[in-house]
C-alpha cells in the first residue's frame, strides 16, 4: 500500500530503534523521509538505508534546541519543497529514584521529549497552516501512567499527551491532525540499556516483560510503525487529539 505517496515526513530520532522502523515504513508507503538525529553522519547513514530511491535526507539537529529544531524544519522545506508529516520520536532516558535524580537528569529528559516536541511542532505548523494540511504524531509511552524511577520521563510523556490534545484543538481547522502513540516495551537500544541498568540480560528482561502483557510477547519497532503509518495517513483524518497505546495490552491491568 502506498498511502504516503508524495508526502515529505520528518522522523526525529530516526537514526535507529523505533524511529528508524517508522522511517522505513513511511518510505515503503511512498514518503520521502527526513531523518533528524543528533549526529548528522548517523542521520545520513540511516537515510541511505531506507528501502526506496526517493531523495531521503539526513539532518543533524538537537530537537531540544530552538534554533537547531527550526533549522531542521526550514532545511527540509527548502530542499524538498514541502513538509507533510512530523513524527516527534527523539528520546532519551535518565532514570533514577526521585531522591537521586539530579537537576541535569530532569532537565535533559524534559528538553528532548517535551520541549523537542513543542519546538519541532511550532516550526512545522507554519508550513502546515499555510498549506492547510499536515500530520503531527508524537511519541508518548506507557510510562506516562507512572513508572518507578522515571519521574522525569513519565512527566514528559504525560506532558506530550496534553500537548497532543491542545495542538489538535488549535490546528484542526487548518487540516492538521495531532495524535500520539504510546508504546509499551519495544526492543531497542533504549530498552537494552534499561536491562543493563537493572543488571538483567536483555533476553531475561524481554521474557519477564512478555509474561506480563496480554499478547505474551514484546513489541518491535514495526509494531509502532504500523500504527504510525495509519495515524499519519488520509484514512485517519477524523482522528485527532488521541493517544493510542501500542503495548500488547500491558496497560489493561
Ligand atoms: N523502546 C521502548 O520500549 C519505548 C517505549 C515507549 C516509548 N518509547 C519512546 O520511543 C522513542 C524512541 O525510542 P527508542 O527505543 O527507539 O530509543 P533509541 O535510544 O533507540 O533511539 C532514540 C533516538 O533519538 C535520538 N535522539 C536523542 N536525543 C536527541 C535529540 N536531542 N535530538 C535529536 N535526536 C535525538 C538518538 O540519537 C536515537 O537515535 C522515544 O521517544 C522513547 O521515549 C520507547
């Protein structure tokens, strides 16, 4: 299916993990993809591995920095002519219990996830409003509902759900929808690092997580990519302000 034919899509944090899985899916559905990641070399290399011959781009930017985020959007429009889809996926973790969480760990996580989604969305909406169409898809998490050791991350991820609802209200009349996906456990460098921090093998960690959700397996980037491709497609034009939990039933209780 080529539901994204002719669209230009930015995926932040797209050089690996969930973001790269989404970038691959968007490309295979016809989009030209712009991978925005911290190191321009990584972004370019990942863009080169996308499955189609479209003129995919790799741009180095820190989404939490206002000038850098704006420049990434402006360069996209300058080089590719327009922007249709923004996926705010870039993320980091700096986990610790509250009494051990430093100011820097709090600020870094809020900056990348929450400020990053705000800055990229603000830069993109200028173009979306002018062309009277656009899609913003944010990445929240099941941790938004609360997770021990993740006060910073949980606050940022629930903040993203509020941002999503508010931007949906503001931008709907301009043909722009704004939604979020909230992944459960997805196999990536981020969850591998969590396993290491918990002194567990990644395999044991995955087995433990799989035993605790309804479908009995962990998620893969492709699971998020499938939901994302739908939410940014024309088929989803009546869906806005929503957060879709893609978690194998982890949050069902
Ligand atoms: N893996 C999971 O289980 C899981 C679950 C829920 C939510 N998420 C969210 O999904 C998103 C992707 O996670 P992942 O597991 O693929 O992580 P990952 O660590 O594999 O990839 C994150 C990417 O974001 C990039 N990045 C970090 N800071 C950035 C910045 N300031 N500017 C631009 N790029 C930056 C990194 O370089 C990296 O390429 C994150 O928002 C994460 O919080 C992940």
